[in-house]
C-alpha cells in the first residue's frame, strides 16, 4: 500500500514571496506518478503539476515547480511570486504507473496574505 | 459537457434515509471515479468504472454504499440508511482510457447527515 504524508497542516506566505510545501510518500513501486492538486473553496480539485518518477528532471509549470527526490521519496512544491489566488488547500497524491486510483495526503492549507 | 457535473451541490438528510448523488462526466471520457473527502482528510478512493468492464468497488466502505453507471455515461452513488459518519464531500472525476492520470474533477456534493 502507498501512503502519502503532508506534515504541514497550515502555512502562510506574503504576496510575491516564495513558499514550499512538503510531501513524502512510501511505496515499493519503482515507476509511478506524483501530483500536486489545488482545492479552492469551490471544492473542485485542480491539477497543479505532475511528475513521472522515471523522469529525473523536475517538473515546472509557470510559477509552480517541484523538487523530486526519488531516493528520499520526497516531492515538495515550490510556489514562486505567490498570489492571493493561490490561497487554497494543496494535496499531494500518488498513482502507480499501471494504476488508476489516486492516494492522497491530508493536505496543506495555504493562506496568501497581502 | 465541458466539465464534470455533480448534483446536488449540497444535500442535508436525516439519519437512516437513503440518498443518491449524481455525476455527469465529460463527454467521451470512458473512466469515472468516486472519491470521498471527510472533514480534515484527504480524498479516499471509493469506486472506478472503465467502459463496460466490471467496476473496481474495492474502496466502498460498507454494503450501504453502491454505485452504477448507465450507458457508460452518468453515474449514481447511492448511500442507504445514512449514518452521521457518512457526512463528507463526495467528488466525482473522469478521464480518458489512455490517460488515467488526466483526471478532471467535479465540484462535489457536500452531504450532511443530521
């Protein structure tokens, strides 16, 4: 079974600053996907970024980037130039390469302040 | 449709009543998933439908929960004899067959059992 741990229940950052959200996971799989999802008050889960474990290069999407450390089973999300609209719950998730179900962490509530 | 549609958006029911939650996936998406998000928790996988294949019901928490998908499109999640611990947000997602990692989520149904 795969477990995903997010050790920061809440975080706060000022607008325009950089923040890093942590995620660790446990798996015996060698190939898999890792995700960060954003959940604003509208409740809809929105994909922020995806990383394939077989790729060494860290994924980047505009202001969002990850630090993927496969050996350490760590997958942190860095948000640069934080914006008020980034305020949301952020969930880290895992999927087996041959699978279809997502295993989620319990989330980190991020507040961006003016 | 353009996105995954779920109804109702909110539902309050009395303990012991049955409820039905509806999910209308993106047109052409053959895979459909239900997840449950209890307060302060990450998402928990409930059930997976893929085309005409037998569904993966391994995440359903008890025999009070059932789901069906008619015509490979709309899905209904039914909870019989609701209990207070069933209070949660129920999220539906869909994806194409070849890209299980390409989930699109709906905005969920918030179920409150009183």
